[in-house]
């Protein structure tokens, strides 16, 4: 075997050994979780605090009707996904826009997989259910996971939530699904 082939073979074996050692060491180190790799928004002055999970889920408001529905409580800034058997399949806190729907019963009128919100933020899982004063009101989540306060002076009807909650609501909220808004 010529010297150049021996040299290339030696370098190749050495490189494979080095990569193997590094791979073994990496396998022994800490492993990041999906949550640690997600971007997070830093709340700015005057921003609403991030929704928090409580130890015990909040009960579905009694005044929200019956049957399969989405319940949005304005005062609690919370949404419930309620199945036909009256069980809350999921509940989560939300960040409302500057224009809120009036209490009442609505239906999901349309859905949009992704767009840019009126505040310039890329959003997904958009579920429209009413309009007020010319502003569409819809549930959605920011693609980057941010939850900034609405831009100063902007009129927005987006009810924002965390990405996982947005995905769950998107799956639950087919066109025609009832949405009950309570105080």
C-alpha cells in the first residue's frame, strides 16, 4: 500500500475514533427538553403576566350553557374546551386583545392556519368567532410563542394563548362549534 493511502487510512480511523469518543461523552451529558429550546417573551412594562397553571383546574362557569362548546371567561382571562358530556377536556389562561367580545353565544365562523396578526405578529391556529366594531375576534397563538401586550394604540381582537393550547383549540374548534363568552 502506498504511503499516501496509509496516511489517509490512519487519518480516517483517527477521525472515526474521535467522533465516537465525542458521541459517547455527549450521551452522558445533560439533555435539553423541548421547553428549554422554545423562545420566550420578556414581558415589557405594563404587560400582563404570563398565564400560570394552577394546582387545581378552574371549574367551567355555570352560566356557560351545556353541550360541546368553547367557553371564554372575560374576567378570568381563561378558556375551557368542554366536550358533549360536560367534561372540561382542557382549560388554559389567555391574553386578550384590546377589543373584547360581548358576553353571549357565537359559533366558529372560519379558521385560518396561519397569517400575520393586526399587531404584526406571525400567528397560527386562528379560530374566528365574532366581530365587534369592525374588528374580527379570534383565538390564536403567536408562532414564536410570544405573548406581548397589544401594540400601543392598536385595536386588536386576538385572544392569544400558548402554542400547545392553540393547537388543542384548533383541533377542538371545527367550523360551527359553539363559543360561549361569559363575564
